[in-house]
């Protein structure tokens, strides 16, 4: 198992076997397996209780309908493994980072890539702030912050240890 996510009544897991396993928390049963993507599943993110996003080492991102578990769209564009995904609170945008040193902004309404930003190194994580006014790109030992209104990098801060995850306490505290 490489990644897990939960929302509502479901927990999903993805791993090196190229599958996404679905578990119903309420009934405590394994309810199925999704096998659309090739290669290791690298990240799973729910948007509310309606959609699941999955990424893979083959550079693709799948958008799944949670009601039917059908793949609605496969987003292609990354040249290497997708490392992490972050869904905008509106559900209209998705950020993805990849080993190809690219940050992609996906327009989920149109189902295609809206922007590609080259970044200086391979990033590990990407997060929207709770108010969606900024997003963060997390590298091994530092975090870069970008402002949506300015459309630009605004701040970087160093951490003296490897960063494995972050969480927001509120809009201004990580």
C-alpha cells in the first residue's frame, strides 16, 4: 500500500499492484477494486463524497465517480510519475506535481490542463490553503508559497528536517 484516502463511508487504498481497493466503513466490507491505471498508484484524494482522484507512476490522473466507481476522465500530460494531488475547495481545479518537475493546474470543468509551471526541483507535496487564496509546494526541507491573485511565488521557508506531511490549523498556521 502506497496511499490511502477516506470520505463519507469509503476508504480507498492504492499500491504497487496497480489497483485501488474500495472498503465500505459502515458495512466493514471490501466492495471492489478499480483497475484503470497502469503502474503504481501514487496518490488518492476525494473531493467531498462525489469524486475520487487517483494518480499513478505512469503520469496519469483518473477522475472517478464515487456513486458508480466509473472513471469519468483520464488526465494526461505529466511525463513522469505524479507525486501528489490537491483538489481546490470549489472542486473546479486540481493541482498535480510530478517527478518531471512540473506543477500542473487542471481545469476540471473542461477536463484538461490549464497551466504548466516548471519548478526547480522534484517536489513531494502540494496543498491548497483552506481559503484557497494560496497554494504550497513542499520539497524535502523547504516550502514555497504561491499567491493565486498575483499568480506568482511569494515566499519560501526552510525546515531543518525532512517534511513528510503538513496540515493547516487555520488559514495562517501550518
